[in-house]
C-alpha cells in the first residue's frame, strides 16, 4: 500500500474508510446536509469534496435561505428588451444603445471589513471589479455604499478610516473613478458595518462573455496571482455566521489581502485576451475560489472538467487539496480556451506579467474530477455543488413589536410652530450638521473621481454620470440608496422607498432609469423576524421594479449582519442605472447661476416617520415611513428627462433625508449660489417632511412657461417658491443664513470627528 | 494631446524605443503599484534607458503626478515627493500659479497666471534640501506653485518644477483633467499641451 502525503484523502480512501469522522460541522455544514452529500456520492466525501460542498453550500454561495424569495425577481420581471444577461450570471448586462452594453452589480464585503477594515474594503472593490470583468466588459467606475456605527463611537474611528483608506488604496491604484455612493451612521451598525461596493463596466454587445465551460477538450487556465492560504473559508464561511457567541476564534480566518496592481494587469490582460478572441468562457475567482470557479464553469457549460490540483501555482507549498480549493486569494481568473489558442493566450499573459497555468480540460463526462499527484481526490457532479445546494424555507414571522413601533407615531414630537424662526433655524442646523447629512468631502477627497477622463458628475451630485461614447455623448447615470430607518418601520415600503430614491436620483440628472441591482443586508435568517423583514423587502423590490418597468439584473444577499442577538436594521441597498442619450445635457445638483426660478416638484405631506429630523432632534424612530407613489416618481422622471433634453434647467436636486431644508442648503453649497424662498404652506412641514417623489429645480431664465407646461402635462405638482442668487439661504418664513455659516456647519462635521 | 491637435503614440514600458516621437508625457498612475517608494521601480523600466539620455539632449518630457515622481527618481529633476502632510490621498480641484512661462510646457501661459486643475495624489508633497530650493528659486525653475492654500505640505508650495534647459518638467496636479468643462473644472490645462506643440514646431 502506498502512503499519500498528509491531506490528500483520495476517492479510493473515501470508499475504503466509509466511517471516518469528518469535521463537517466546523465547516458549517449541518448533519442533514452532510447526509445528503453522502447519499449524492454513494460514499463519504473526500476532504477535498467536503471542502467544495462546505463552501458552495454556505449561505454566501448557495443563497439557501434567500433563493425561494429571490425567484420573485424573475417571476415579476417587467417586460423589457434591454436585458442582454440577467440574474444568475456574474452581473446583469443592459443594452444602452449604439451597440453598447453596460454591466453593473453591487456586492457586500461587510464581515471582512469589520474584522480588517482596510483589506476587507479593498478586496471588496477588487472582487466586484472582477465580476464585471468576467462579463467581457471594461470596468469603468466604482461606487460605495457605507454604513457605520455612531460617528462618535470609538470603534467607528477604527473601522471608518480603514474602510475608506482601503477603498482609496485599491480603487485609485486600479485607475477606476469612484463616482458616488452613500455614507450613513446608526447604532445598529456598530458591530456590523456595511461595506457595499458597486462596479460598472462597458462593452460592445458582441463582447458578452458567459461563465460556461463548453467544448470537451478545451483547456482550463488559471491566471493571475498565485494561490496562498489567505481567506480560506473567508467570505463563504465567515459571512455565514454571526459574530459573538464566543466562537470568534474558530470563525475568523484571515481576511484576504489585495494587490491592486496585479488586478490592473489582470484587467488589461483579460481585455486583450477578449479582443484577440481567445476566451471561450471565463469566471472570476471570488468567494470559494477554485471550488466555485470549477463547479460553476462546468455546471454552466453542462459538461465535465478534469483538473490537476497540483498544477495550481502556490504561494505556500504546504497547501493541500482542500486549502487550494477553498483559498480566496485575490486577483485570479479562470478561462476556458481552445487547445490551439493556448500558446497565444499564454503569450499575452506573459506580456502583462500575469502568471497563467493550464490546470485541466473540459470533458463530456458530466463529472468534475480532480487529481492530486496522480490520484483522484474529487469526483462529483458539478451541478450538485453549484446549482443544487440546499434550499431552506426558513420560518418568517412578523415580530410582535412591529405594531407598537408603527403606533409610536412621530406626530407627538415637539416641533417648531409657524413663526418660530429660531426653532426652524436650529432644526436646519442640527439636521445639516448631523453626520448623516454632513458634507462627505472627507471621504470623497480620498477617492480619485477623475481618472479615465469620462466622469461627468460624481459626489456630491445625486448620481454619478459617466460618458461612454465621446462622439455621441452617450452615457450612464448610477445611484445607490438605502434607508434602514424606513425599512425598520416597514420593510416592504422602506425597500420601495430606497428603490424610489435611487430611481429619482438617476432621473433628476436627466437620465432614463433602465435597470436595478441590489445588495440585501440583513441579520440572521435563522431569526423568523429577520426572515420576515427579508421576505417583505424582496416582495417590495420585486413589486416596485415591476411597476417602474426596471428589471432586477442581479444582486447579492448578505445575512448574519448581527452581533449577539442584535440584528442591523433591514438595509436593502438599491442601485439604479439610467441612460443619457447625451451627457452634455445632464443636469447637476448645485445652484450655479443667479436669477433662476426655483420650483418645488411633487406633493408634500406631513410625513416624519423615520425622518432624519425625528432621529437627529429627538432620537425617535417610530410610525410609518413616507407614502410610496411610483406613479409620481415616473411622472417626475419623465418631466426631468424632457426638461434636460430641452435644456430648461440649470440645477435639479432630489428631496430625501432632511427634506427641502437639506436639499436647498446642499444645492446652495454645491453650486456656491444662494437663494430666496417663500414657502406655500406650513414652514416646518415643507422644510422637513420626507415625502417621496419630490425634487427642487432651478429653471433657466426664459424657460419658466415651457417648464410649467411640461409639469402640467404630467400632472406633476409644481410650486414656484423663489429664485437663485445672493450669498445666503433665505426662507422668508424661517431663516436667513449666510452660505459661509452653512458651509462651516456642513463641512466641519466629518473632519472634526475623523481628523 | 489629441485635443491640442497632436497624434498621441502609446509607448510600452518594456520596450526601449521612443519610436521617434517629438515629446513624451509620463502620465499619472501607480507604476508597479507604488508599493515601494513611488516611481522607484519605474525608473528602471527599459523605456527609461532611452528616455533619460533623450531628455538630457533636449526632448520635451512632462511628468504628471506619478510621472513627476519617476522623473525625480531618475534624477532628471531635483527633489523628491513624499506622503501628503495629512497622510491621506487628496482628490480636489485646486488653483496653481504658473511661475515659469518660458519652458517647453508653459509658454502659452503668463507668469503669475492662476489656473484651475485637479490634484489627486497620496504622495504629492514636494521636498528638496535648502541648497536645491535656493537654486530652484534663483534659477526661476519653480514651474507652478499652489495658490490659495497648500494642499499637501509641499515645501514652498511647489506644485511643479522644470530643469534648467526648460524641456523637462514635472507637475503634481493633473492638467489633462482640465481640458473640457464637461469632465473637469474647465480647460485651463490645455495650455501645457499647446505649449509643447509650439516648442516642437520651433525646434
């Protein structure tokens, strides 16, 4: 009998020692799941197979708790002809005209970013960029939606600068502009910060690539960084377990370490390989590394694959098959290449100093077979790991406390009466000076927003706008939004409000909203109350997208964002992509010129449930969030697109957190021009209500009548409330504050907190 | 360069050939990741073995941001660039005052003119010893200086320098992001590219 090297548990060994105890529970598999693997294979799994199933069947990779709900995105998908690739691919692909397609996706890197903020956030950028690259597109921009614990909490001062520094380090070096995102604070994120990274890429229609290993005999090439012990089980196991409960040691493998320069080489190398027509199928290596890429490629192609695991180039020669399969070393891709193209493929990789190794080939056996030093260590049907993972229909139960929360209406909160100018002024300064509404330059100044030379709008504008085609001016607009407070009060409506806001943010730049991505951040799915929140959020998003006619193209679910028994507020972050036929006609958010008449668009109701005002001035969260009105959002979007197209506006800013008061202050500070406003009703309600479906615009002098007609045609309420000009924000019923004073309050917040 | 009316040619770092171009711009970026000192590895790239002697013979060369760092590492320009005073990356529209309007890259500006460009760097603080600084000031070799505040702690607010011959210039901020109001703060940066076309036409 020959002796195998330690760790190489072969298929023959597995058959010969059926009763060997295996550490499946430590790898996160349940007894039932382990029994299923055994029955699937007709024997116990080898260590390598166990590694594959444990990562592929983890919550992170299998979506086992969410899958039954996520089906709604397909079932309720609006009829559309803009989707070239949808859910199930690495990222959705949207037709934007002129032969161009855009692919975009948002993904969480929450757990690694809490453990190691800098590298956790950095590799979050790297991972989503490879997802976009794997579709055949050139990545052209990133955005980040960030949520932290209280801004003055000591741990936030560890996590936030590290996260921002990591995104800055990776994105800047990679040469991708960071064109926007979010920054919010709440005690619920203290132990579970949310780091959601979005990437957008551009391609020609014909460049679309799919993750499928087709053509038996084709070669499988692993290229990019060598494989090391970093992040083994990182995303997959780590993201599938709550923090706390005393198991940190066991559940905290090292966070992966990013090398953005290697990623840059990988991006340029892949694009040249695509251009040369050398790639049959491709998959990025993210969570679950080689295990995920091989099973998904083989399952996607409906084929089989033979892989020599000992051919994988290693950074640490002591790694055995299970570690190699589970390693989450960054900056790696796997391609399927025709045998006659391998040499040219390897030459192009060499030119970019990218290591590339043939590690196997596509077969027609329907089996994923892997060997180690000549002996079989894996022999499984790839679909059983990639597509047929366990599905949990977890119990969902609306929590009993929900009624009391909704009954605790904000109407009881003391508020400034009409005529209380000092009170209204104090309320504005409190809200504008809160970390949530504060100027975000401390963060955005660390991100390069100009690189590539096609950034038309970035923060602090409502949406990031990119030029795609210099000749025609074709471009896209992107925004992400989420609001945990609204979702805590009503996850169905709250999710629809996040969708509405992102839709509106894209629309106010003059773009036509086309498609949706999402990152669903929730607590533990094992808690029926969290599962109810999740189900409601998914139902809300699917229903909303159907109404708005914007399909969900893909997304990501992040569960177990909870520490001990405390879950985060349900926080679906929704990204909306819109198209600009000509970015030269985009509308920016700042008042930049004098003499424009200011028009408030949309209906304002007394809606303060979950509002920033209630939270900042009373630390109150209760009642109902604002009414969702998709018809009003669509009417607003049509007006904005037509007005931008005809050049009627000099500025447009959406109303959201902090209402009209914050929107006016931001528009003045961004553009550097003041305004004088008279309110058509109760000053407090008009200034601080957060009714949805609203925007404030400045009309180009001479275009007032044409714009009014446009609003009337769409039945969009439009109130002329004042004019731009001067150096102060003047609201006749409330306050007159010099812009310099407003700026001091708005801009001092983050620097005073974070240095 | 295209906007200024020239035909750009991409040069490959690993190929020691300048392909007969009339001027070279070393752009910004993160050469070799800049994990070591910025530009410290790039100065040894094969292309530099051709570029350095050509620059010494008068070829116009402009290093922007990382390119500036590479020119300093190559000793084509004096001084060095270190971490920003705030120790964080700074991405911001800024004003600089053009101080030397006779170089190959700045002849379309007037000395004393303020222009708005984009600064985006983590290691942009210019440093040099006292003797070098005195020589720069005395020789009129400070190309541009930050106006309205020093964003990164550069000594004497220096944003760019030029060699004595006036053909090799280094600039920390990015004029190429100020060539069109659609994608930047305006078109103040175009003058660098127009200037070198004049210089090449006269040569």
